[in-house]
C-alpha cells in the first residue's frame, strides 16, 4: 500500500475529471461527489500506476493506493458547453480568432497576472495550432471538444 498524505497535505489539487489528468482510479472514485463530501478510497494497481510504478512520485510497482479525498469545489471546465457558448459571441457555433482573442483579454484581466505583451499573441497562435484541425481559421464545437451530457 502507498499513502501520499504527507506529500500533498494542505495543498488542494485542481484537475479536470474524466480526461486523463489523474489516474483512472481517481476519475472513478470521484464520480458524483458533491462539494464538501469526503471519501476514503482504495485504488488497485490496475487503476493506478500498475507494474511500472511512478518513480517521480516514489510509488513502487504494483502499489495499491489509498486516498482520503475531500472535494472543495466543482467548476465548469474550459471545455464545457457553457464556456464554448460564452466565447462564441455571435452564436455561429464556431470560434473566430477575434472571439478567442477577446476571451483571452478578459481572462488575463480577471487573473491579474503580469505577462509579457507577446504572451497574448503566442497563446492565441498556439490555441489555433492545436485546435483548428481543418485549418479553416475557426474552431468548431467538435474541434473545441465540447463535452455534452444530460442531467439525471
């Protein structure tokens, strides 16, 4: 068994569930959690780091992991339908360079971090390089990879 309590104590971790940012066992264990809820979960090696282990995290091969989880908050992620619609000012179901540029300006103003003046253009270019798969100068909902689901 491996317990990482002392490594991360006092430092909340933010991540997107269901997209591979954490081990599969955490994606499964945190499904349907509500803010404020706590769970103790045991994750077998097959849903954690398997036979390889994780040297950087000092997790040995075939380790069973135990986590005590407290969910602080749930936010709509940057790939949500709501985020896409917020960026898509003209409602044409595709994001133009101007729409994304404006969104970046708003986000930069909101977080208040100091950035080099070229950062905006570099980030904008990178967004289109990674997301405009058909090269038409727009990012469609499909290219944006919007995750839609029905509420139960």
